[in-house]
């Protein structure tokens, strides 16, 4: 995860949050030079807590796909209401191996 300055998360839309670069297709799945999105740290951690790199590459390799995903949508709805500096704990999904 490459750190960047503060800005607006492309997933949750919160402003003035610290951003990290998310490879829409994980580097391990051939996405090193493919498009990326700038996500706040909680959103980035949640994406990787819910899905394996293989799942991300196969069906969630775009920001719109991530936004439409039901499990992630619940988190995004909640995180949008949180202040930008709030520390959020992330737990690995039970279904994920």
C-alpha cells in the first residue's frame, strides 16, 4: 500500500482522509501496471479483509464493482457517517479463507 496525501476516498467519498493506492486487480494477479484507485485506509483494509486477491481479480476489479458489492456496500454506508480521523478495527470475514 503506497501512502499519499489526504484527499477524497474513491469508494466511500469521505473527504480529508489519508489515502492509499489500491490496485483494482491485485499485483499478485497481474495488476501491477493496471488501474488503481485511491482509498481511505479503512476502506482499503475492509476490501482486503472481505476478499482474497483471486476474488478481487475475478469479479471486483473495478471501483463500480466494489461499490455494488453487497457486503462492501454495508461497510461503505456505515463508514460514510464516521469522522475522517476515526480509527476503525477491521476483522477478516468468516467466509474468507
